């Protein structure tokens, strides 16, 4: 219960941040060339000035900027993100349709990066400055420097074009109507390459942090006590070291949530996944500013919720955090 | 001097420095080896690498020399990476210094803004900035700098928090130095080393951000950039995969070099933390 109230307080503290972001981006978008009505008129194939004026009045775009901002924030409170003229639907429903692939991709990449980062970090720390450590650390550096979109393209060349093991893009096979478990397998096979592509850089970061944090904890007194007690090395690592060494890794999830969402813009474009990131890219190209603002709102919300969950996990791993509160 | 010796004792740091010097040499000598416009038509399209001595690395979909674009691309990457990093570090130092030195409401306001920038995914903010201000070389460079400052700001603030009540600062205050003088002449030089080391991380990320933007064709299309070339090569990926592969290796090597140099500097300046 105390954990929840603590995390809840952190959540409440992020509301001003959210409002700040929205106001900032809203004002920023006022500088953009062309507004929603211009985009609509272009979509309709042009129109006269009177129609444009009528439409601007209808969407409240003839008001002063502070009034528009006030209207926008008030609509947000009611979870109304406005209307997308490009998709001809409310922005909220456009975003909602695109959310599942992104969340699936992010969860899969995070799990991949976290798990293998943990395993490789532990292996590297156990053999510090010997060949497994050198190999893993070098690979980590190379992965960190690899542009994700380039890795994705090369993976397509190898696994989809030459070996033909995995599909080169898309979220599922639309040609064949699959149901139940086969659909799950189909989607999973489409997500293998995007997950690896998005997860690679985070794998590099996690393994580096895990290695450093293992080395830190392995030198602490309580670990020496555990060894002196006669525990074998595996027990020492799994039961004593890991829990403490995991703390920085968990912090990192929260810090990297935004970066991961940003990375999925690129990865979704490479693999033509119909997700939130690709929607962000499309709305920039098509100048659909209402949708872009909606995406800003939803991605900030996503980052804040990831941090909320991280706070909960953190308090669970380290009881001192709730004791101090 | 000790730090220099320590730097050159690490093989990884030396390797990084050599790679970085090679990339810099490529950027400087681009006009020398390839006096013609790298984006001009040079020969038949899609010549494979090493098949024609005139085009060592082949040509792209529209018959432009890939090697020339790689050399000129080094210029663009280093330019955008360098300038954007300078912008990010400058904003970061200013915000972090004022927040850390003054504390109280100044700190509160500045940290709220920093938090807002960190909550919004930086690539999404980059898209918004490009959508608003367009994608020329200047706007893209500034935009990359503007999305990268929060981390250096937090680092500078942490340094200032630990330094602001040290004896040498109190001595300066007793001497009647003004706040601005204390911040920039006394505390900043002491707070700078970790921030400078962190600049290598900012630069690595800045180069990756720009190349990703260029790959999505949202960066300046009128300059020879590695990301642009990868994006172009995507259209012929199935057979002529080398058009995308070659510039990607250039990005990888550059980012790797910058990170290795940064890590080498870090280990040389903080020998106690070596191996972490």
C-alpha cells in the first residue's frame, strides 16, 4: 500500500510536466507552415477562401492562440484529441488502432535487451578482463555504434532475401486469414527482426550497466560474508548479488523508455509496421499536425506510465525505498 | 601529463583515436580526391564495388559515386555531430549551472523543463521540430542539439551541487566576487571535465539521430549524407544491398571511434574507476 502511495505521488508530480510538454508543443506547432484547414483543403483538391474561413470557424481556428490552447487543454481533459483530416477519423481512434503493434514491439525488445543484457553482463563480470569479458564488451561497443535502421535493412537482406526464413516487413500476413494460435505465430514471426533491431542498442547499454553494477556489488562486504559462509559461487550470485545489481538496470528502463519509443519510429518505418512510430512519421510527412500533437501526448503518457511501473518494481526490489518514505 | 600517458596505454582508446583521425582525414581530403560535386551524375547506375577502378565503391541508383559520397558524408556527419554537441553542451551547462548554483525556485523551474524534455521521446520531438522548421542543414543541426541537452544539464547540475559550498567557493564569496563570476570563473572549470567526457556520448547519439532522420528522408536532401544514401539504397535493397551497406559501415565506424575516444578519456581522467 505504501509502495502504491509513493509511486502515486511520483505520478501526480508528473502531471505538471505533461501540461508543460503539451503547452510547449502546441505553441511550437503554431509556427508550422499551414494548419489543419490547409491540409483538409489540399486533401479535397483545393477550395475557395470562404470555405476555408467557414472551416476555420468550425474548428475554432479563428480564435486567438491562448483561447485555442485553452480549448485544446479542456478537450484533452475529456480525452478528446481532436479530428484528423487526413484519416477522416478522431485522432484518438487513429492512435488507438496503431498502439498495439508499438506496445508489443517495445515489450518484446525490452524483454530481449533486459534478459540478454543481464546474462551477458553477469558472464562478463564473472570473467572480468579475461576473454569472455573482452569479447562481450567489444560486441557491446559495436552494437552501441550500429545504426538501428541499417541493422534492420541488413537483417532483411540476410534473413528475408537470401535465407528466406522470416518475412521482410508488415505486422501479419493479410493474404491468408489465420485465426487463434496460428495468427499468434504469424505475428511473432513478423516481429522477430524488428525486436532484434530495436533491442540491439539497448542490449549494449544494459550489458554494460549490468557488468559495472555486478563488479560494484561483488566487492561489497556482505558478498564476502556469503562466500565465507560457504555458499557456492552460483548461490552467491543468484541469491545475493543479483538483486542489488539489478537496481541500476531497473532505473535504466524508466530512463530509456522515451528513447525506445523514439527508436520505434525508425524501426517501424524499416519494417513497415503499422504502429505509433510510423504514424508519427506519416503525420510529419502529411502535415497532419493534430495527429502529431496527439502522438506527443500519448507518447509522454506512455513514458510516464512506464516510469510508474518502474517505481513499483524498484520499491519491490529495494525495501529501503518504502522505509524511507 | 599522467592522463595522456594513461590514455595511450589503453589499446581501445588508441584504436578509437586512429579511427577518428581517419574519418577526420576523409572529411578534410574529400575535395582533394573528389573535386566534383558528390551528388552529380558520375557514371552508369548500380555499378558493383571493386568492379570498375573508376568507382572503387561502386555507384548508387542514380549513378553517383558512392566513395565520393562517403568522403563528403564524413564532413556532414562530423559537422552536424560537432555543432549539435556544442549546442547541447552549451545549453546543458547554462541550465545545469544556474539550477545547481542557485537552487530553490530557479532549480525547480529549470528541472521541470528538463524533465519535460526527457519525458518526451527525443526522436518524436526531433520530428516535431523538423515538421515546424523544415529540414535544412542548419535547422536539422540546431534541432538535434536542442533535443540532446537534458543529460548534460543534469550532469552539470550534480557537479555544481557538490561544488557550490566548497571552501574555495566560500573564499571567493568572502573576497566579494559576484555570483556570475563564481559560477563561470570558479566552479565551472572544476565541474567541466566529466561534462566534456560526456560530450562524446552526446556526439555519438547526435550522429545516429541525424543519420536516422536522413534515412527517413527528413534531413537535408541537398547534401551528401550517409543517412540519405542508406535511404536511397533501400529502394534497391534486394539485389544491390551494397548501396545501403557501405554508408552504414561508415556511420558504425565513426560512432564507434567517438565512443572509444570518450571512454578512453574517461578512464584516463578518472583512473580510479577504470574497468567499470
